[in-house]
């Protein structure tokens, strides 16, 4: 009997178990939906087969929300992106006077703010522990394309 139980336990332990979480999105709050969206986007960034992911307006921590690495960033409309090492007293806004700060206005030809938002894409090296914000519209993150950025090497 012990042999039979041992064999059954071994068989059960070697059978792959599939974990599938069902979400009833209509029952989730806006806050929960936003957190789920951020989690999905973060997971996409860790997969080797992805080519791009759209990040909505928001505040991100490099190494937690966005993996460290060299990225090409663009937009389908216009957006302001900021990359910085220190926040002000709010904890969500760049401290432009202390630490590292970089901001870029991204835009595509033909949008109504073309004269202000004249950079179509940037290539940037993001480091763990730094911060990244997206304002006005979402941006598209892609693995570095190999072209040299005018801002970072």
C-alpha cells in the first residue's frame, strides 16, 4: 500500500499544473484595473518575443515598473517624457535642480502642437532606481533599435 501511495504521489508531482486566473473586469474598481494594466505591461516588457508596448500617462519607477535597459520611445500623437533620479517633496515630480534630469517633448508630424513637440523618438538608457513620467498622451516603448540617440550614448 505504501508503494502505491508513493507511486501516486510521484505521478501527481510530475504532472504539470496549469494556473489560470480569471478576472471579472466589470467588478473591478478603476484603481484595480489600472494596477492590473500596469502589471500586464510590466510583464510584457520582460518577454523576449515582444516588439513594443504602449505605456499610458503615469509615474514609473525603473526596475519596478519598467525594466532597466536601453529603449526607443515614440508616440502616436504628442507626449512629454521625463527621466530623473530625484523627486521633489511630493514623491511624484522631478527635482530638476538636484540629481539627473532629462525631459523630451515627443510628437509626430501633423499634430496640432508640431512646433513644440518636434522630436519623433528618443533612445534612452534607463537605470534601476530612477523615475520616468509620461504626460499628455501614452508612449510606445520598444527595445533599442541600434541607432545612436542625439541625447544619450
